[in-house]
C-alpha cells in the first residue's frame, strides 16, 4: 500500500492532454459543489436567514434542547455498547476458528442490509403493546416503545456493524503472531488484549467509533418508528427537525439541522485526523515488513 | 532440561501433519528439525511450545508431563520467523515484556528489571538500540531482539521457527554462526525448525530429518550427510544424481555431483556423456551432462581449475566416473 502512495506522491498521476484534465477536474468539482457544498452552505444560510436571534431562540427552545439531550443520551449509550460488542466480535472472528463463524459474520452485517424502518418495526413487534413481550412489559409497568429504551435499542441495532466491520479486516491482516508471542512470554489473555491487541488496533477502533457515533446521532428511520415523536420526551434531533419542517418553521428546522451539520463537520475533521495517523502507522508497518 | 515427545499425532481434517513421532531432545543440545514444507516440523515445534495441542501423544519436560500445561505456563522461549515484535513498544520494552506481565508477587523491581534487560541487550550486542522502535531496525537486528525477548523469561527450552527464513542470504549466514556461538555460551536446550539443509548441518548438534509427518533420520550433521538412512534424506541433504549401477536395487545408485570424476578417456565403470551446459560460480564449476546411453541429465561439480584443464566445450564427449555411490536396500519410492 505504501508503494502505491509513494508513486502517487512523486510521479504525475496522468499525462492526458490539458483540456481532458481540466474537463475531468471541472466535472468532479461541479459535482462536489452541487451535491455537497451547496446543500451544506444552504443549511447554514437558511438557519441564519432571519438573524442570529431567531437562530439562538430556535436552538435554545426547551423542545430543541430536549431533542439534543435525547440524541446525546442515545449515542452515549449505544456507542460504548457497540464499542464493546464490536471489539468482542472482531476479536472472536479474526483470531479464532469456530463453527458458525461465517453465520456470525453475516449476522453482524444484517443491520446494514435491513432497511432502518424494518429495524424499527421489529422492535415494535417485539416490545409494543400487541407485541410478544407487550403484555409482560405492561404487567411490570415497563415502557420500551415510545420511550427512551426503544430509541436506544433501535440506535444500537442500526449502528451495530460499524466497529466490528472496521476491525475485522485489520485484525485478520495483523494475524495472531504477536498474541502468541505474548502468551508464550507468560501474559494472560487479559494482559495480552490490553498490552498487545488493543494498541495494535487503536486507530482502527477510534475510526469505527467515530463512524458509529455519526450514525447514532443522525439515525432517522428506525428511531422514527419506535419513538412516537413525543415532543420534549422522545424526540431526537433528526425527528425534531422533521416536525419543525412539517410545521413550516423553516428557520428553526434549519437551525437545529445546522447543529447536526456541525456535528458532521466535526466528525469529518476527526476522521481525517485519525486516517492520517493510521496511514503513518501503516507506512511504518510497510517498512517493517520489507 | 530435556524434552521428551511420545507418540505425537496431529491431524488437520484429513491431512496428517504429524504421524506418531517419538523424539528426545537432550539437555543443552541444539537440535534442528529439517524437512520440506508440509513435513510437520513447524507443527511439532508449536506442539512443544503449547501453541497447538496434539491429537495423541505426550510432551514432557525433564520427565514431567506438560501435555496439558498451557503455553503461558510452559516457560518456553519462542522465536517467530517474522519476529512478532510489539510494534508500539520500544526495543527495551519488547525485551522487558515477559518480565512486566508476571503476576505482581513475582515481578522484579524496576532497577533489577532494567539491569536484566540491558544485560540481555548486551548479550545480543544491541544495547545501543534500547530506545528505538522495531520498525527502525533491520531484519537481522529484529531477530536478535526477538531472541533476547525470548531469553528474558529464562525459558527452560528455546524454540525457533525458521528464525532466519525472512533474512537475506548474507545476514542469514552471519546470524546462524552468531546463534551457534550464543548457544555455546547460554547452553539452553534449543530446537530450531528449518528447510535449509545447509543451515541445519552448520548450526545443529543433531539433525532430525522429517518428511510427511514422520522422522526419516536422527543424527549428527556428519552422520546424516555421510550415512543417510533413506533415499529421501540423501536427496534432501544435497543435489543427487541417479545413475545406472548394475547390481543396485532397481539398478540405480545415488551419487552426489561432487563425487564424480570427469575423464577424457574411457575407463572401467565410467559412463559416456556429452557436456550440455556449464556455469562457474566462484571456485566451483557446475556442469550438466547428458548420458550417451539414455540421455538423462547428470550434474557434476568440479573445482574451477580442474574444469579448465579438461578444456571441455558443449557437445564434447567425456567419461563420468562415480567415486562414491550410495545404494539403498529398500526399494526407492517412485
């Protein structure tokens, strides 16, 4: 991989005619502008169209703040859990052989292949009043659907693959030699994990967590089905934006949307930083193997 | 510390990697497991280390059964072909790893640990690299660090899996002499795996030649080279010609390329052949002849000067006189 980067760095990428290059670059830039930069700029423009006061009022509205809290809460529960699940699943799949391994690998991908709306419906069918566990939950006075636990469950389900998907190829490529070396040197499984495996995957792991977090905060479909849109109670940011928009409160909708967009920009910046760091580590690994 | 293996068998699905091996490694010796890839030598080494479990058979250290002892508790040192150094730790911390992960009550205090690690780094002559990271070292240096790391836990036996396999020819030669000297100093019972016969013959006290999960022969380098027990051993330990020899089983005898004299005149027992190809590599001339009788290829090695004085060119008829022919009593495998 580092060989490819070296070539890209030091020799011209193309020797096509000048007009061909301009045309291709122009098309690419035009596309990016139209589909990425313009919408992003539009969000902020719309948000601030009626002035900073309206913007501040919109994002300090109690319902908006409640939606922000709800989103942060769901992410704060879903991301650490998926971090643990993802590392455990990737560790098992990449470092061991066992029957049913390919089934497990497919199951991890399931949330990617299922429509988020279906995912939400699954939970309604399981935990809703008419669902399998509905009567039992009602007897014990527990609410899952149209309440916080449902939102958290849906978020966990939808963001489940991110960490594991990021780690499995990385851990498979690294193999098990270093773990074996640690074991023979007398390290317990726990110490081997903390001192050898984790340091080797930390950048990949961070990258997976960032992606997982972005999706957890932005998730709409699955959460929309289970939340019930109760303002100030079970609204997340994406749901709150939809409600405001449907009520023709465009400035307020875009103001809250701008918060989500800001979050996306922060995520991008973090992702960029982590990728650069990871590439440096990979380059060193490349040198090492030569 | 001696190692006793009894009836070790290991299967991977239908493939029998190790087929009932009995082996005793004597205290303090340096033993080579030599064989082609797929002969089961690496599996055997990993079974001694506890990284793999045999389907049948027992592993014992100095008479004490260790078959069910976890790799973590076997107190063996293991050196991997690709070093397996911890990339995020300095050279010093790599060597210190085995000492730092001990249970708290057995852990050394920092000063003793530092002294011990630095002594090991001096032993492998790399103490000046203590603060570097593995990726800043050359392959040969990394393998020496891997060795120091394995020795840090004072292993009862040292196991090396193709330790020089990933290095280039020159470093490899340097390093194996160095390993031989190191073993003479440290004297820990050691087993190393290799597919390179030269390496095994040069470094080891005894060589175990393996093929298809079985032991073909055990002996000192001279024994296995001069008195190979089977055609496989003979062929594996160097280049071999099969020549028609009346009276031998299948009428075939085995002759090393350097055990053939090239004559300009016919002689009793000499085979007529034409030179088809020749190369000189340093002091040695490698010649290829085609037998006049059945056109089969015969490889011959001569000192460069002897080749010059014969004044052979391609196509010249010459007479090949085997000076040492090996016959095997059992029929040779096809």
